[in-house]
């Protein structure tokens, strides 16, 4: 009897896990962003997220804004760059880190943190850094937590900002998944 119960429980757990993995794949939508002569950026985004792609103009790089379906759950903004002003070695993640340090240090006066602490990011096709800052006194309608970073994806640099009201939110988890599977084509 005990063996039958354990066998049934095993089958149930395997079925449940398989359904969860299948649902996770189905809940993501593969999007390809055409960047002209530079190539393409492929992202997997949650199906229920609102997406807006602003193509490159003369003075700006392409920008992708993603918003979860839940009101005030957060926002994710990507800026796709393929050459950075003032950077001598675009292929260097250390150059991206210096770029991030410069922008992050300008935000420290509003943050609870006293210094920028970098976390390394490694995706399937990407490598880079990010940091987390918490707003001391967010204004009404503003988000409390900013996760900002930059990763290299092939010939591209993908700058990102994740805005939410808590660090390990569902918005943050989904944004990290998006970044983990970002691919240059």
C-alpha cells in the first residue's frame, strides 16, 4: 500500500512539474526587434505584458518599454545601443561598468544606499552588471526600487532599468528572465 501511494505521488509530482514547465514556456512570447543594418535583438517577454518599441531616430537609440498587466506592478525599460559615446572599447564589460558607475553615482543623493554595489549578470548569450538603489522618499506615483544595469549581447549593449516597489518582485524576476535569454541575431 505504501509503495502504491509513493508511486502515485511520484507520478502526480512529475505531471505537475511538467505542466508547470509547459505553462512557463507558453506564457512567454518571442519578439524580434529589427535594428536595421546592425542586426536584430530577440527577447522572450511575458505574454500578458504591454510592450512598446520606439525605433531609433537621428539622436536616440531604440527603446523598449515593458509594463506588467497589474497596475503599478513595475516597469522595465531597455535601451539598445551598438556604439557608446566616449567608450574606447565597446566589447569590454568593464567599460559598461564604468558607464553604469557614472550614472549610478548621480542618483546616490536620493538613495538609501551610500555607494553603488555591482552584481554580475550572466545570461545564456549575455554578460554584464547591475546595481540596486532604493529611493529615500519616492513621490506619489513613483517607484521605490530602481535596478539599473547593462549587458553585452553580441554586438549590442542593452541598458536596462527595472522599476518596482520591492526588489525581488515578480516584475524583477520576469525582467531577469528576459535578460537571461536576450539574443543577438
